[in-house]
């Protein structure tokens, strides 16, 4: 689009599905690049596909942009290219960090619910590349980083996730015209064994875990009893009697629900009372809060239903089933969970492995993999195939048919 850029034009800029440019007819070489995120920047172009970012619309005035564009073009005409100082300025505007902060992160925040996790993954993993010009990041740079990670003991799947976070950012850079060629086009992810055995609780470990949870409940109640005795002696108001409610705190009901529904930790933390239908005995994971973005409905068995009913009876009326102390979404239970695992003498077991335990128990009882897939909310059956080996009788029965 070519037009004389005016204050009216600036005020009417709107983002579109793809990046586009508005070329100024009053100052040769000057244009405004508008990204799908809504961010708009003044650009100057000269020669054969030479370009530089001058500044953000709103932070730089139109007059300043025209003056800068004229200066760049004068240098290009006099020297065949901008002076060294000009080159440094152009490169600084195109570093990985400036691209991420000015363009990608604002877009990511409005398009992905896990934007904070993705941002952290990029910044934590690729800090060494942040000041490097975007166009100078190479496949060799990224391969070298991956080799270093793997040599330090990082798992293949984790390395893949790190690179996938950056891959998405660079793909958008290509789409928006900030990068000519994607440096990861030929960098293939590490091949993973999608059917590797998963960690799940044995019957004995399940028993020990439940015992450790019960013991923890009793300790908390005992501590509350002691605190209230101290308060009574000093004629102070007593704290609620934990022996009059089903649970001393959130940890045991969270673990029981996870074992019986296969919820991901994030899904559990975001679960609201509106997602529970006690009459229909179902729990709904809303697509917006699910990893796959797909809503799914999980039937509640007797233990899960009783746990939820008991927990509801002592809840504080907040929307979330398990709110944080401030009433918001809880972010972790690591300290208390690690303590329970230690007491139960269970090693190499994460909270997520409660989900594996749920799925593994279903597979061992002969539940079809497609049903398990639906309950877990897997987008791809390949993920569910990890549990196939737990139903060995089905294979034996199959070969007996020959």
C-alpha cells in the first residue's frame, strides 16, 4: 500500500492476519511494517533488499522517522551502504531479544494460554543468543547448544521442547518478514520412543502412598489440636477443628482425584466447582484449560465422587476447587508432595505419574486404548500406545486365533 503517511493514517492502522507495509509517498524508502500482533514500526529500505528498523510507531514521531530515513538513504548513496555506526544500529534492532520483546511476545500473549511457560523456556535456554542478530543465528549454533544439553544429561524430549519453543518464534519471524530464512529448517527433532515404559505406582506403592497421606493428615490435625490447646489456655479464639472435616488440607483430595481421573496437574489447579456435576457424576475439563484445547468429560467413580463431595462440604465458597492461599490458581505442591513420597519410600515419581498410574490401571484391566485416549485427552493415539504393553493378554489372544 502506497500513500502519504499522515496522523490520520497512523491512527487508522489495524493489524491483519499477515504482516503488511504502508509505503510513504512523501519520503522515499520510508514505510511502516504492521505485524499481526498490532505492533507497528518505521522501516527504511534501500538498494537491493536492504532494510532497517528505525523505531516503533508511537515511540518515534513521523517527522523523526522521515529525518532518519533521509539520513540512512544519504549514507547509502554516499558510501554504497550506511556507515559502520548505522550498521551497528541496524543490527541492534534485529537481535533475537529485540524481535522477541517487540514482536513475538506480544503476539504470543494474545494467542497462546501457555505464553509464560514458552517465554521462560526461550529465555532460560537461549540466553546466549539473545544479543545475536536475528539473521545471524544458524543451524550450527542450535545444533551445538543441543549437543551441549545432551552431554550434560538433558533428555531428548526436553531438548526437543526447548528447540520447539524457539522454532515457533523463528517461524513467525519468517512469516512476518523479519527473517528471510529459517535456521531450523533442516534441524530435525531427536527421535523419541513414544512407546517407552512409563512410571506408575505398583499396588504396594499405592498402599504406601495412601498411608503416607493419611499419616500426614493426622500430623496436621495433631498440630492444630496442640495450637488450640495453647489458645484455650490463653483465652484466645481457637482455630477451626480439623477433626470435624474430612481433610486436613488440599493435598490428599488432590492426589485421590488425580489417581481416579488422570487429570494433568495444571488441569487440576484450574478446576472449578462449575466443572463438577455431582448429579451426573462427571467432571469436565474445559478446552481452554486443557493442553489439547479440547473439552473432555470424565465420569467420576465412587472414590472420586466421595472425595469431591467431602471436600465441597468444607470448601470456602471460592470458584476454584483448590485455590491458593490468596484465592488464585495454585502453582505447585512440590514441598508437601516430596515429603509424602519420602515418607512412603517412593522414588523417581512425579505428580504427573499419578496420571500414568490412572491410565496404566485402566490398560491392565482391559480398557480399550481409544477409551483411555478419550479419558486422558490425548490428541494423538501414539501417546496412548505407551500403555499398550500393560495389556499383554490381548496380544496372546490375538496370536491364538491363527
